[in-house]
């Protein structure tokens, strides 16, 4: 876990369209190299091949039915991937393939918040934006930020989808006897606040990891139902 060496400079964010907060890259403005966030890692084994996993993770209906702790989905929409910078590239240049797809999700935080968290997320009814970009069946990346103050609280992660031979203990509700996919995720979250930033980062990352586990469990159950037919079933999940 990385430690902050000195406070990040925080510039006031100009008014932007709610979905442009992510797609327009105000969150991509990096802190200087001496300002480090918290890195995190997660792995999930999902039943089915990578193409079936992508079909679920790229379906807006999956997120409409997904129930996450402390979050309520307000909006989800597909977004064009043309011109969206790929964070996995050092130059941030667009990477567009025919099978690429993107989603932007807007959540309201419904859990209990302390004064610091309210300041980070921006108000009594804070909202949270997340963008998911899928690169074919190989993986993708996601970005997330507080809608009101994206430069103050933002993060990103790359994830990779790899065939799994079933020799692991398995992921949530996974089926280790057939074809499975390992989702491996590496990310970083930054809270650009002096002194309190590191503590806030650790607390927020814990919630992010919990929600990733819940998401993986729901995707695994959905994929397991479609194993007999050889394809992922369409949502709804219930």
C-alpha cells in the first residue's frame, strides 16, 4: 500500500456534463509523481469462457438488476468507445476495435457517511460515476470518481480475462469442473487530501473490493445458469 509523501495540489473543477466527468477525462489529470494513491488487487473465477463473461459485464441489464451494498443505481448507458483514451497505454491514445464496448454507470451512495466522506463525495446525497470499457474478450479497464469532485476522489483499474483450468478453489459460486475464466484486476485509488487522504483511501478501497466481490458473485450465478446452453443468459437475473 502506497503512502503519500506530500499533499496533492487540488484545482477547482469546472462545471461539466455528468457523464463527461469520466469520458471527458477531468479525472485523468494526474497528481505529480510524488503523490501516490492506494493500489489494490482482486481475482475472481467465473464459470464460462471469457467471451461469455464479457457478454455479461457489457450488458446494461446486468447492472440494472445488480444490487450493490451502499449504492443505488440511478442511470446506466452505453457510450461510444471512439476517442476514449485507453489508460493502459502510456500516451492515453484511443484504442478502438469492433468488439470494444463501453458503459457509464451513475450511483447514489446510500450508506452511512462521516463528515470526511461527505466532503469527498460532495453533499448530503453524493453520487458516484463509474465507466467500464471492455476490450473484446481479453479484459478492459474501469474508472470511477465522485461526480461532484472528481479531481479530489478518483481511481482506475485494468482487468484481464484469462482461461482458468479449474485448479483453483474457484470464485463466488463458480463451477470448477468446466470451462472457467479468471478475472484479474489491478487498480489504484487516489484521495487528494492532505493528512486524511490516506485513511480515506483505505476505507474507500475496502468498499470497492467488497462491491467487486458482490458483482462477481452475481455474474457467476448468471453465467452458471447459461452453462447448459453454451451462452450467457440475458438479464434480468431474477
